[in-house]
C-alpha cells in the first residue's frame, strides 16, 4: 500500500521534528506547511487527504512520490541538527503476497529514493558539518539490483541473520534458567537446539513449556541450583503447544502454502528418512493417466518451492544419511539408468515436522508409506520381469504341429 507507506514516512519524520521543536503544530498537515521547503508547497495539498485517510485509492503513485520528496527534504534539515537512524522493515506472511500485491516493488522504490539522500550525505555531509545519517533495511529477501543492497555489500554492512550456535544456545539457556552451563544435560541441549534452531524467542518458549511437566531445577538448602531433572523429553508432542508463538507461526506458515505444496509437506512428514519424487507420486499421481508426466512436473515444482523456502531440504549425498535413509542398490541403479541421478529430500526441521505430522491422520500416513513401498518394490522387481518377458516374446517359436510334420518327413 503506497499511501500507507507515504503517510508513515511523513509521520515518523514529523515525530522527530516535534521532539526537537515542541512548538511544531500537532496537526500533521499544518506541520508540513510550516516545515516543508517553499518549492514543495504547491504539492502539499495532494497529501492532505492521505494524512486523514490512508485508504485513498486515487493517484497513489503521485502521493508516494510527493511524500518521498517531502520526507527527503525533512531529513535533510534533520541531519543538520541531530544524528538520524532510518529503519525500513518489510514483512509478509501469506503465499498470496508475492503473486497479487505490489508492496515489494513499492518498498524498494522508496528505498531507492532514500538511498540517493544517503549517498549525498556520505559524499558531502561530513564536510558540510551534518550529523550522521544511517539507513537500516530489514527484510526477508533482498533485491540484489537495488543500489542500497550494492552499497551495503561494498561497505561490508550487509548482515545475514541466522540462529544462535550451539554454544550460544547453551549460554542463553544457562542465563535463562539461572544455572551453570555444566549443569544442563546433553539431551536437553540437543532437544532445544533441534526444536528452536537458535531462535531466542523460541528458546524461551520451549524452556517455559518444559518447566511445566518435563523439566525441574532442584534447589539446595542454600537456595543454589543443585541439579536439573529431565524426564520424558522424547515423548513431547510439540503440536500441542499451540499457544506459543513458534507453533502458531509454524501453523500460519503451513496454512499459507498452496494446496499442492501443503500436501507435499504433509506427505513428507510420513517418512523418517529421505524420500524421492516417485515416493510422493505413488500416492498422488496415477501411473496410467494421460497427464502422468505433467503431474510429476507439478509435484516436482512444489518440492522445489518448499526447498527454496527452507521448509524441506535437498539431500546432496544420499549415502551419508545412514541405514534408515538408504535404498536397495538395485532400486537405485534401476532409477539411475532410467532417469539419471535420483534426487533425495528430507524434512529435518523438527518443529515443522511435528506440526505438519499432526495434520495427517494415522491411516493416511500408513497409506502413503504403503504406496511408496509398493512403488519401490515395483522398481526393484518389475524391470527384471519385463526384461525376461521381452526375451521370451522375441525368442523364435516353432508351433508343435510343424514339429510333428518335420519329424514325419
């Protein structure tokens, strides 16, 4: 929504100016009339209606352009008085977003305009006696061609945020439980690391839930922690923690997927080890339908989207996955000969696996596994049988009555 972005930029700038100049009018439009440069006064009437109602549907692009010009002018005057930190954050939460809305393009358009001001301040601001101006951009996906992203990479200020390491997780748990890190059992460390993937908020929620039934900190007579008792940690049903942000966010993520992608994810939770495209196709695609190959392509596209979203993982070397994920050599060889190298996938995220698995009935899980086993058995046995049958059909056959006639001759 370009109008909402325009209004937020104006109001944020005016809020800082009111802090520096308490005599600034409380009415946003009157404040703009007083603080905006004279050369922009003719464009201010366009912003009057937008400041009153952000649901304006007419001339939205003009409103955003005008707002950016006024915002840049206000920021130019602000850096003469105080240091400024601009934070631009872009978030989205549904699968409909990138297909039907233009918010992402609007956001990066505003970033591009504001980047011009930052570049100017970087070049000549210090010489003119201006205060520092910093622009922070927070987003899930970056537009690599944007000038702000290029500058951030050149300056070494591009930061990819990831979860805490195992050492950091242990330190965080120790501080949260107020116990020495040596007192935390190894099983508890591994469980929290797998479930939370280093997210600090998820770590706190997981510990809070465990303290209710599965975790107890024993305190001695001197009110100092004596030891930690962990019980039944391998029997915890993560899907039952629906009141937590981590499970609720995971449910929202899964429900926002397209129907085919959601079906693929749910079926993937039925496999403890790795799985392949034919394993999933055995339950969703008919072998004898006219659109069999097209259905395989649709299914593969859904898998690739889930891999790109980091929901499931592509396994590069299937042999490293242990005995549970291995297939019979004959099956692998047959598939490689027929279609090339087989691609393997796995749902390793413990939280997604638990929530997605809770959405599938036990009867459905058994059906998916049964169809996958049948498909693997066919891949192992059928090619050899078909080859023997072809040899029998191609072998020269002399009818018995001809044999009898030749003997009488």
